[in-house]
């Protein structure tokens, strides 16, 4: 995409940009679609470019395998597995020719309109930030597939058809809650591996991470986040280190560098524009910050295509190793 920056898309413009296919179901902020191999055609055209999607989404792989990048972290999906996408994350899917892929995505306002508990959904999805890839049992996939098929078969209701509208909304609610049940089962398995109750410091860590996701592009000061949590910067740093093995500033830097890498790799913004977008006072300060954390200048990283991404940043590595972010 030759865009000035990585765009955030709602579902309908994304679908229109990529081109609708027969069988694509879109209704009022909900997209349910499949991409199945038909000869030499690459199945996943919908996310062939990196895109930031303003929706909760689940990518299912029912056959074959796909490689998926979410915020520069690579995940490999095999048969009967699915990936949970949080709103605002950058998604890029690379599929193999034999893959069969299904995507179910809902915008937050649509979820509210059909009376699904958005707090329940958000809390459940956020718990999967460190473990967004799930493996399904065959029977579990068949249950999800039936719901997807029922929605697609019903089709988009005609204007004024109140009965069909309620049938569709009810069917989508059922699908959402089925996925929530699968996610909850997965979380229960994770808790069994780490059965001790979450401590108060872990609660603070989760609150800190929520704030960080909201403000990292503008705020890099530990003091800002400590003030939001009514803690001193020193105490917040101690809590985060005890919980994850890394300091608060490590986590802040991790998020800022990740966004900088996304912009350098996927956007056509100049380095100066990226610096200002990330709230650096000038390009020189941004360049020093980036090199200090990656070993490369922004220009070298962009020219090299991000070859230095093989080893994740310390805080990212910690997130992927343990349910609680510990080493």
C-alpha cells in the first residue's frame, strides 16, 4: 500500500479495498469471510498488506498452514488453530497455497449494538495478549464452523426485514460466545500451568499495560504512568521488575520501538515524520533513541528491511515465555 502511514481500517473499507468475493458476509460492522485455495490463487488476499484493524478478530486455519505477523511478531498457524487479534494491532497474513482460512471480525460498536458484554469480551481478549495462538480439538472446530456456515447461509437481511435481522444478530452473538468459551478454556489451561492466584503487583502490571497500550505513542515517562496509577515512579519500577524481570521503562521502550519499526518497515513516512508522530522533539533525538535500542539507525533499519528482528526485545521475549511475563 503506497500510503503516507499505516492506516487504521474499519471492516467495510478494508473489504472494499481488497475486493469482495462471493461468500463474503458483511453486516453492520461484522465481517465473516473465508479464503480457500482455488488452484494457483493465493488464498489470503484480505491481509496481503500490513494493516491496522479497528476490530476484534479471529483468524482460523482449518487446513494447511499460514504464517501471520502481528506487530512484527511471527506466529505459525497449523490445522485447526486460530489467532486472536486485538483492535489496533497491525496484522499481516502470509498463506500457503493449500491453506483454508476463515476470518470472523467485529467492530466494538457492532458488539455493543447486538448486546454482547463488551467488558467481558475485552477482558478475555486482553488476557490473551501474551498467548494469542490457540489449538482447537477437531470437535471444537466443527462447532465453530457450523456457526460460521449458519451465518453465511442466512445472508445479509433486506432492509426492513426485522425477523432476519434478529436471526443474524442472534447467530453472531452465538458465534462470539462460542469463541469466548474456547478462549476461556485455553486460559484455564494456562492457569493450570501457573495455578497460584494473581498478586496485587500483577494487578498493577495489567493496569500499567492497559495504560501503556493507550499512551505509548505520546508518553515515554515512567512518571506519567506512575501518576495514573497513584504510585511513585520508583515503586512502579520495583513492582514491574518483580513481576516481569524488566523495568517499566523497558516495557515503554519496547512498545515505542515496535511502533517505530512498523512505521519504518511498512509506511512511506519520512524519518522526521515518524519522529514527530512518536512525540520526539526532533529527528536527531529519535535516531539516537532508536540506535540505542536496536543497534541500527532508522535509515539502516529501513534499508535493511528489518533484518535485525530475529531476536525479540527483552520485554517482548519475556511476554512470550511465561503466562506472567517472568523469565
